[in-house]
């Protein structure tokens, strides 16, 4: 696991966008795993800029988002479908039928989970997965306690996540209680992973991800067992790490 510390959120966002762009340059038909939340917004802004400057071609790329709230239709302003459309998809040349987000309104959610997982595997699984992290260590919506062997599944949001995401909905009452998420096993099959974290709220989760025991109580700690993970964090999120010149390599 490699940890790289950016001086601030803008630098972090630029580095994340450069990592995605480099992946696409190297393999124009890359399969990308994408994240939502506040943290990757700067990365999507940078990617949009690169595309507008003619430096990024997504015509052959396929994308799979990590998760979606259950019960929110695609046009709901807080659905992850809507987030992706507004913040990324509609600004770039990614063909609509190559961009995938789980359907949180599916009649049969178990069938939807299976369909989504099979689509990812049929695409050859993910080349580069972009992750955020919850303050409680969740990745995707895999909350503390989620078994590491899970593939795409339905889960209940942790009270801490409901509280954190209330800022997008106006109040805690309006935050959906359940979501569909890629499982930890799905995420771990990705060939390369970058995890982005910004702000002091994430400092403890980052420290436990990097140096703590691998435990379901801190879902992101499983990343210690993946062969190709880079944590891109800003100084605030790195506050509890002992760093050597802004970089740290941990042999797990
Ligand atoms: C959300 C998403 C995660 C995201 C995390 C952190 O609930 N399901 O994919 O990484 O929480 O979000 P933020 O970047 O807004 O702190």
C-alpha cells in the first residue's frame, strides 16, 4: 500500500484525475470503478477539463459505480445516477450504454445485485477502482461489520453514515436507509485501486486503514491485502500518519 500526501484538496483532485487519465491512455478500453460523495467532485471537475481540452477520450471506456441508494429514482437530485450525470457523464464522451450504476428501484433487488455483479465480471472486472472512505471506514456502502467475502449486495446504512450524508438531503429523516453496493470482494478483484480522502474527519479512518489490524470493523483495512493500492490523501486526512517527505510505503 502506498500513501501519497497532497498539500491540499485541489492537488489531491489533480493527482486523482491524472491517475484516471493515465489508466485510460495506457488502456483506452479500461473498465473503471467510480465513486460518489463530496471527495471525488474535484477529480471529476479535472477530468471534465481534460476532456474539454482534448486530452481525454472515454469513447471505449466502461464504468461501474460502486453504489446507489435504494428507493431513489435516477432523476432524484440525490441519487448517484443523478450525481454521475451532472458531475461527469454529461460532460464527457462516455457512451451512455457503457456507464453503469446499480438500479436502486429494481423490483427484485437480489436479481439486480446479481445482474450488476455479473456485468462487472463479464466486462473483465475493474482495471482501476476509485474509492472514497467514510469516517467509519466504509468503502462503497460496505459499513463496519460487512463480511469481506460479499459481492454486490443490499445493505443498511450505519447511523454515522446517515448522519454524514444528511448534509446532501437537508435532514437525516430523508436519507435512505438502504443501498446497493459492490461488495468488498468485488472491490478487491480490481487490478488497481486509488482511495481519496480529504479533511480531518477522515484522519482516524486513514490511520486505521494503513496501520490498524485488518478487521471488518474498519472495512477499508482490507486494502492492506491488495497488491496495488494507492491512498491519495491531503495533509488533514494524513494528520495521524508518520510520514517521510509526504510519502509512505507500507509492506503488508
Ligand atoms: C458515501 C459513499 C461512499 C463515499 C463516502 C464518503 O456514503 N457511499 O462511496 O466514499 O460516503 O463520502 P464523502 O466523500 O462525501 O465524505
